[in-house]
C-alpha cells in the first residue's frame, strides 16, 4: 500500500511538472492552482510563474500564494504588485493585507473582482473602519510596495485599492504617496487616499488635504471635511465656516459642523449654539457634542436640563457625552455615563456610544469609573469596553483587562486579550 502511495505521488509530481512546462497557458494555470495544495514548499515554483507571459497563469500563481499565506509568500506578493496587469496587482495587494488581517480576501476588492475581456470590473463600497491591531508590525517593504502602487499602478482601481490597503495597515511611511494620490483627479483614488489618511491619524497631514474642502465631488468633499476634523487642523477653520454657511447639501453641512465640533475653541461657541435647537437631530447632537468639548462648567445646568427633557436618542447620547466631559462620572442608574455604557447593548446605537467612550476614556478618571463594568457588565458591555480600552486605555488599564482575559465567556476573553496586547503595544 505504501509503495502504491509513493508511486502515485511520484506520478502526480511528474504530471504537475509537465503541466508547468506545457506550451498551453491553461495547463500552466491549472498547475499553478494545484501547487497551492503543496503549501510553502511550492512557493519557489509559484514565484517563477509570476514571470509567465500569460496573465491567467500569473493570476493563478498569485491566488495560490495568497492561499498558502505564510510569511514566505510576502516577497513574491510584493513582486506581483509590480505586474503590469491590474487584476494581478489587486490580488497581490489584497493578499498582502490578508497576511496581516486573515480573511480580508473574502471582503476586500478581490471578492467583487470580475474580468470582462481585457477590462477589470470591481465594486468599491464605502471604506470601512477596518485597521490592524496596534501590536501588529508590518514589514516596511510591504508599505513601500503599496505606496509605489498608489503612485503608478496600471489602473485607477489598483491604485485606489493600494491606498485602501495602506490605511488598513496604518502605513505612515506611505503618506507622501497618498498625498500624490490626492492630486490624481480620480474621485475613487482621492477618496481612498483620504480614508487611509484618516486611519493613519498623522496631524501633519491636515494641510495636505485642505484644498479638497471645496471639491466638486460631494463624497470626496465630505471625506476631506471629516478628515480635517479628525486631524484637528485648526488652520482650516475659516474654510469650514465658509462651507457650513454655504453647503451644497445637508450631508455637507453636518460634516462641516462635526469637524468644527471636534476642534474645541470658545470662539466657536456662537456657531455651535446656533444649532442647539435645530430641527435636524444630527445638527443638534453635533452642537451639544462641540459645546461639551469646551468643558465650560457654566454649561452644566443647560446640559442637565436638556438631557432630562430630550427624546431623540442621538441627541441624548451627545448630551450624555457632554455631561461626562463636564465631570459627571457617577455610574448610578440614570447617570449620563451609565447611559452611554448601557447603550453598548444596542446594535443600532452602540457605534455612537462607543465612539464617545473612546474619546472620554482618554481621561484616566473616566477609565476608572467604567472599570467595574468589566466585572459586572453584560457580555456586550464587556466586549465593547475592552475595545474602547484597546484604543484609549493607559497603563492603569492592564490589570482590569488582564482579569477579563479569564472571563468564562470565550469571546469576552479573546477580545480582552486583544485589547490588552494593544494597550501594551501603545503605552510601552
């Protein structure tokens, strides 16, 4: 039996070698696909197939390298980003991200990739907030390859996809490449570059995007406005005022007010106060959010009265955020901080509450007030608070998170371990 198995394997290997050398591109492509089953041992042969004259062979070689997914796949995938075919570039890009973020190829641009004749069709949805964990280190050669692709990929799709990848991998070293992408005049590439800059969060990037605050494409304009607020580029404040006074749509108005609200200055109080009683719930919420960040004790009574009388959820959350900013840290049943934590149980609103808590938890007194939730809270509260601390925790967060890694719920324990590793990577 053993001899038969050995004989079968030898014959299979011989046939596979013949297929690789076949003059028929379909046979070579089939051989590349089969090589994936051999794992890392097949990487040298797949690497060689990346130079095949037939694009279908190179595509299958890249797909096989992605499927193997070991660290030895990285160098061949980096080389594949220099291919002159956009599909090869896109698949190589997604493969590089997939190494650091397993499962990405099922959700990235590769998942919607279609080839119609010589043209590539792919669907770019809105960029998600997906990023790798802070403790994951990406090889500099990977970021360099993606940056080069942003500058000179063989199609706008492959360039935009590389920009998206840089954002997910927090590729700060490729910021100059993203800035060049902003000058491309291609709306999709510009948008993806802006979203990548948002994820990298380098404050010095602010001036490089200021010229897009009045872009004619609304999607690009809103992304530029949102990024300006996140990067706190106060030099752009007058431009934001101008956009707020003369927006092309309500979405642009909301984005401009949000950006202004994220850069607290007492001089902005008049503008923010203008929207405290607006009929638009989102504008009201943003006004309270911005005034809350001013941390002026004289606003406390106004916030308390508004919080007790407001009925719209998004506005109440903003008011609760403002009250915690003003020092209301009690965790009693109807307190604003408890309201934010309780909302973590709501699928519809947990994203809003979590965003506020991420900002609030940058203050140690707030973190200490919510630590008891890690022992006594619901499963959703424990998981979301762990995620909050992963972004905003300090040295004082290590012990509470370490205790939570022993939670009987495996999902809670796993999320707290990820958070603990993130905190340690950031504060060490």
